[in-house]
C-alpha cells in the first residue's frame, strides 16, 4: 500500500513500537476469546436456554459486538489492553466507531475463512509493521502503546 501517507512510527528507525506485536496479538486473541465465551455463556439462561441450539452463532454475534465496542472505546480490546497494544490508522489516530466496525468485519470474515486467517497470520509474521490482512486492506496497524509519562 504505497499510496498511504503513513503517520506512524517507522519500523526501521523505531522497531520498539512493533516488537513482539504478533505474539501479543495471539495472547490478546486468547484472552478475548475466553471473555467472549464467558459472556455468551452468561447470556444463554436469558434465552430460556435456546441459545444452546445456536451457541456458535451467539458467540460470533457477541464477539462482533464485544470487539466493535471495546475497539471503538480505546482502540483496543480488553486482551489488547492487557498486552499493551492498540490499533492506529495510517494517519496515527485511534480507531473511531466506523473503523472499529470495518476492522471487526474484516477480522470476523478472516476467522470464518481459514485460508484468509492463515494469510493474515503469515502477513503479521513477515511484514515490517506486523500487519494482518484486515490491517493491510484498511491501512491500519497494531503497535505497542507508549508508556505513560
């Protein structure tokens, strides 16, 4: 994506912003998955237990809402906050609701289509900014948060 005007730390001169991001994203994914499953389980009794019959669909819906809401609030999911990473646009800004929705849509499609998920993982492990497939399409990046001063 050479036409993007990047306003982010350069991976060559400031590699600390991208250090261990793929590993942190994996750990954040596991944490977020546990949270999403826990929320989904808590919802099931409120569906008169019919939610058990469509639990995978319920979990996808809860996961989508969880990701959009948490990313729109702080440009990171709870798992990402735990691992001290956050999303930024190519302009260096935090995600707004629209970008959170777009990124979550791309992420959800990637998770549902294993080949796209594999491509995303390979991209995270091999690109200078450790970007996944959705990041490449949207011109976004996950970076290490700066320490509070």
